[in-house]
C-alpha cells in the first residue's frame, strides 16, 4: 500500500474504504460480510474508513467491526456532521455525541461538514458558533482533523477553502469530472494551500465501469496494458500528487484485493503521454452522445445574470451520457442548490457568452434547451423544496 501525508504529517493510505455501500441483507447491513471485507482491507494496508451520519446503519456497523477486532486505534475514522439538519448550536453536540456512540469511540480522526454546495451553508454554521465548537472539540481531542465534503462549482469550493483553516477537504473528482464540480482547479488550489484532498466517486459510483459505451469498452480491452476500466480510473487519480486518498465503496473481497493491488502499484507522475491520450479517447467515446460540445473552459463566464453556463451544460450532457435522473441530480447538487442561483430562464440573450466561446456554441439557444430538460415541473418543485430546507437561514 502506498501512503501520503495529511496536513500534520500523519500517513493516510492512498486507498480509503467508503462505507456507504455496504451490502444489506433483509433490510439491514450484512455485518458479517462487511467485516470480512474491512478486515481484508486492513490486512492489505487501508487505514482510512469513511462513513456519515445519514448512511443508514453504516456508522454502527463500522463501530461494531472495529471494536470486535481491536482495530479502533489502528485506523482512521472519517464521518460527517449533517449540517443540513443543524438548527441550533445545541444540536451540534446532539448529533456529534450520537455519532461517537454509534462508532463506539471517544474521538473522530477526520470530521467533515457534510455536503456543502454553497458558502452560505458554511456561513450559517459560523453564525451558530461552529468555529468555537470545533476549537473546543480539538482541544479535548474529540476531533483531530476538520474538513468538509463538497458538491458545487470550483469558484465556490475555493471560496470556502480559503475562508477557514481547514485540515482537509473531500470532493467528487474523476477523469470525466476533471472540469466540473471542484475540478482540477479546486484540487490543485487545495494542494497549493497544503490542504489534503480526499476523493469520492472516483468511478462515478461504478458508472465509469458498468455504463461505459461499447466502443470505450472495446478500446480498453484492446489496450496493451490490459488495465480494467476501474484500474484506468484509479490510476488516473493516483498519478496526481494533489490527491491524498481515493475512496472506494468496496463490497466484495475481490474488489478489495484488486483495488489494493492497484493502490500498491500506482506511483504519482507515472502516467505517460500515451496514457493521457488514451484516457482522452475514452472520454470522447463517453461524450459522443452529449447534447452540447462544452469543454468546461469557462471562457463564457462570468454571465451578466449569474447563470452557471458550464455547470448547466455539464448536467445536461450527463442526462444523455448516463441517465436523465443522474443529470438532473447533478444539476441540483452543483447549480440549483446555490444560494444565489440564476436559472437559465434568467438569460437576457445579450450574446456576450457566445462571443467568447472557443467552440462557437449557440449558448443562448442551448441554455433554454438545457433548462427545459433539467427542470421539468416535478423537478422544479423538488428543487424549491430542497432549497428551502438546505439553505434555510443562510447568510452571505
């Protein structure tokens, strides 16, 4: 197993265990199965285990397994504050203490503000006294590292990153999301600030394995390196020094062994020019069904009405490269749940964006198409409800 350092010089395995996808049996987590997989991962060098308050049964299962096998102080636990459920300063302790009880521990090694999409959510927590709360927990040794998990665009990610002395951050990042969400720009900014980055969705929940177009699968099968689709995706990440740890929701012994092998063999800066060209070919095959040829360069930005043009097009394209639900869900996370969002319907058709687009995309026309596809009536209602809940009481 390869290891990289956290902000304080402690080693973290480059492969982390994502505990969101434990297999269930009769409606409950199959703890016996999960235990075998966690023990195998530990045996092979994995020392970072990620869960969350809202992953049903996950914290308790992880706590039970680590306690039974005497592993608590031999591994790092990462879990998350459900910030979207916090309504008062008192509730900070309520949720945190419940998590400690579930995990059968007196401290959390890596604690995250869960699912930030906008700086206003962080500012709301600050108004409730989160900074003093974190300071107190750190002084007591109950929290060792503080961070946040993020879904949103790179500008907002960097704003949150620079607004506090974070120990680490967690983002969705993979070769298809290189220029969406926090993206390479956000990951490299964190690295420049000395903030370790934990990667979630390295294979888009398996979609870069199971939902690849047939032409992409054929290219991978014929490549002389004989890497699997998963290995290409993981090696692309391990190649980057700015990546500290890559989470994988492993739910079979075979997956644990395969991913640990890849993590043990992968060195930073080992990708060749031919490897990058090959990944670009795979991306081209995936994007063959896209509706808009947007590269995410952001030359069209800023929009005078505040519309996130690349974010809108990325979600629109995902509707046709993966599924309509996936595209709409991405849009909700990365665009629609920002406090000061401007939907495409706010476009005044000034044309400024089109004059700067290197791809000569008819942006004004495509924005209207995208908005219609991404926000049919049921989704408009759902987005409004989610905004009212997640952004309640938010301040600038």
